[in-house]
C-alpha cells in the first residue's frame, strides 16, 4: 500500500510537470512576436495557463535575441505590456499602469508615480509608471469593437480604412492610422485575419462610474487601457502584414 501511494505521488508530480525535465507547462498557450527594426532583437507576447505556473510567468512581454529560441526559463518579464511609441533599438519606452494601495474616486492624479530605466537582455527600457484609477468602467477604457474594409502597413504605422463602430465609447475616423508597437494580429483557423487587436493607454479626465453604482462622476482622472478589436469585412490573409512592430502568431 505504501508503494502504491508513492506511485500515485510520482504520477501526479510527473503529470503536472513538477518532476523535472520538459512538461506541458513549458509550452505557452499563445505566443506572439514582433521584430524590432534594425536590430537582432524580438519582443515576445506570451501567455501560460496552469495551476503550477508562477505569477511572474503567466502573461506578459519579454525581449530576446532573435538567435535564441523562446522558452519559459529565458523570460525576463518587461514592466507592463504597453509601448509608448513604436519600439526602436535606441528608444524603448513603456507605460506601466499599476495598482498601489486603495483606489478611490479622488485618490489618483494624471501625473506619473515615477520614471526609471532598467536593462532587459542588454537593452535599456525607459518606464513611466502611473497609478491606475477607477476609470476602467468608463466610456474611455475597456474593450471596444469595430469593422474595417481594408488596411495598409507603413514603416511606422498600420492604417485602417472604412472603420465602422460595433460598440464602445470611442469613435474613429473612417481612415485612422495607428502607431506600431501595440498591434496584434489574431488569426482564424485558415491563417486569415480574424481581428486586429490594438491597445491604447488612456490618461485623461472624463466621466467614470462611481464604484458599485451606475452613477456617473464628471471630470475625474482616468488612467487605464482601451482595447480595440477591428474585424475585417472581407477575407484578408495574415500574410498581408509583417511582424515588424506588429505582434504575429509564432507557428
């Protein structure tokens, strides 16, 4: 009976990837990458899922030399997941929105908490850190969806044409340009574009909902993120876009 219990324990540890060696937890659920122009570096956007995945290896961004193969033990987590402007080898800027202490309607400002620089894989990253506000439930932040007719990629931007809003608080011009860096291509099963995800940092004043109510509070600080999903009206191959400054699926 004692040996039987031992076999059960070993089976459990092996199945959960805790007995050493390769395990299913070593493979991310999703993995995207974008290349940095005029450099040997790539930025990975990774997502792991599982009961035994530590919090700092769950979801985020990391930078690696393109000659290295991505793996969990090579992750050096970047602070936050939003780039201020297109990532460049000599100009890597990030915005990190964090929660520190209790969030109240009047407890935050639009000025940064701090600014600092830190090296990741030998590259200096300049970080501006803000305190998150309760504005996450406002019209300015959260998930919004749109349709578009066509697209064009330039060295620095992605241009979308024929934009029509499905739902959300923000309205875009029919033709709108988005700076590269926070753009991700989500593919369908047949390698066409299902939708394009674009993140935007929102640091402004506006209306927010009072905590736990539907009451709107005017002229309050809003520090958070908006996520835009753009769906093509017709079939567009994911090969229409490069991975220079655009996150694409690693196959």
